[in-house]
C-alpha cells in the first residue's frame, strides 16, 4: 500500500469530500475500488469510529485513520486564507 509522508498532503482539495475520494486523492489507495473495499471491510476510522460508508462526507477537522496511517482532513481554502497552504 502506498504511504503518505508526514501527516499532511501536498494535493489541494476542497471539503466536503467523500471518504473514498479522500483515500484515493492522498494516495492511501490506488483505485476507488480498493478504497471501497477497505471502507466496507471496516478498516477505516473517521474521528475514532469505524466508518463503512464510502460516501461519508469529510470536513476540515475530521481525522481519518487507516492502519497506522492517521490523516487530518484540511480544506485548502482555509489554509490559503490563513497563508499556510499545505507543503
């Protein structure tokens, strides 16, 4: 499985974003089908709770966990406004 360096992501995205889209965007899965399988098998947590809905809408401040990978959801618009865009 691909890994994501650190806990931030270079890719810009806007929230809300679907859970399956988020996992694919950040490189945690190679395909949407793989994201769907991981989510439906209960391997993904959102804010500490197992999430089995791939269409779950994520917003800035949510935390997604997949195994030992923990990824905070950040909205690129908020970071741009604060002058602290993702690196």
